[in-house]
C-alpha cells in the first residue's frame, strides 16, 4: 500500500499534482480542503461551523478534520493507497493519522513536500481568485495569513516526518509537468 502525504504551503500545487499521482499510482485523493468546501456547499452543520475559520485563513479545529479523515479511511477499505492533501496540518493531526494507519497496519510511505517561493504562492492564489470563487483567495491579507498559519502551525510537521526518515523536499517551482516528473521520480524511489 502506498500512502503519500502531499505537503506544502497554500498555492504550492498540492491539488494540481495530486491529479497526476492519482493517474500514475491509482490512489484515492483525500483533500480536507475539498471535503470542507463540499460540506459548506451542502450547508451541513459541520460546513457552516468550518466556514468562519476558512474565510479568515485559519485552521478548522483538529477534531473536525481528524473525524472526517477517519470516516474516509473506513469508507475505502479496499484502497491501493491514499494521497493526503492538506492533511495533516498540525503535529496533533499527524499523530492522529499515524495512529489511525497503525490500526490498519498501513503506515505513511512518505511525505512529499513542495517548496515554492512566497511571492509565487501569492501570485498563483490571487490569479486563481479571479475565477475560483474561493473566499480565501480574494484578498492578499487573507492569503498572507494562510501562509503565516502554515509557517507557524503546519511547517513543524516536516520535522515530525524527518524523524521517521519519510520527508522528501521537492522543488515546486516550474511548470506543472516539470514538477509532476520530479514527484513521480521521488515516489519511484520509495
Ligand atoms: P486547502 O483547500 O487545503 O487549501 P490550501 O492548502 O490553503 O491551498 P490550496 O489548496 O489553495 O493550494 P494547493 O497547494 O492545493 O495548490 P493548487 O494545486 O490548488 O485549505 C483551505 C482551508 O481549509 C484552510 O485554510 C483551512 O481553513 C481549512 N483546512 C483544510 N484542511 C485542513 C486541516 N487539515 N486542518 C485544519 N483546517 C483545514 O494550486 C493553486 C493555484 O496555482 C491553482 O490555480 C493552480 O492552477 C496553480 N498552479 C499549480 N501549480 C502551478 C505551477 N506549477 N505554475 C503555475 N501555477 C500553478
């Protein structure tokens, strides 16, 4: 089983690159951002509670996203593997994920960490904001807050997986195809 974490700051290209990894390796894509946006669209209680955090670029509470991932894992018992995109985002989420996967004896294979310059992240998200309708892409101050939250609360997860010898840094600058080739080569080396 191949369990990959696609990691990186907002706008690093996690969602974009997940599509290539799904095609190449037949994995199931679990994006907590996508799941939360679906909850908001369908106006569930969970979605409405999450919206206030997302609109400001803050993290949704750990217990909410951990429960979502737990349900998705349980719903896909025959999966060949998963791509975790946007999860884990705190060390507590990483510990919870390890515990869930340990129960199934299918640990994380590796964490692929997309490295992109800050100005490029801002440019990509503002550009997408013209058409995406995403409230958190519209405003530079919210995008800056998302990046700060990433640096403060999410980036420390790298050390957590480095300690397990599972962290791989990937140059996330360049064309989508160039980056996809780097990721494919990295997965091949696991
Ligand atoms: P989430 O949906 O996960 O968003 P994010 O990580 O902030 O950022 P993106 O998904 O926008 O970036 P990405 O790296 O996937 O890049 P993408 O491929 O889309 O989270 C949103 C919110 O939900 C969070 O702020 C939080 O509130 C909440 N949340 C989610 N998960 C949570 C969790 N685990 N815990 C707590 N809260 C959680 O690309 C971005 C743009 O760049 C696209 O337009 C794309 O076309 C373009 N692009 C991609 N690659 C390139 C390239 N190589 N060159 C030029 N453009 C490119």
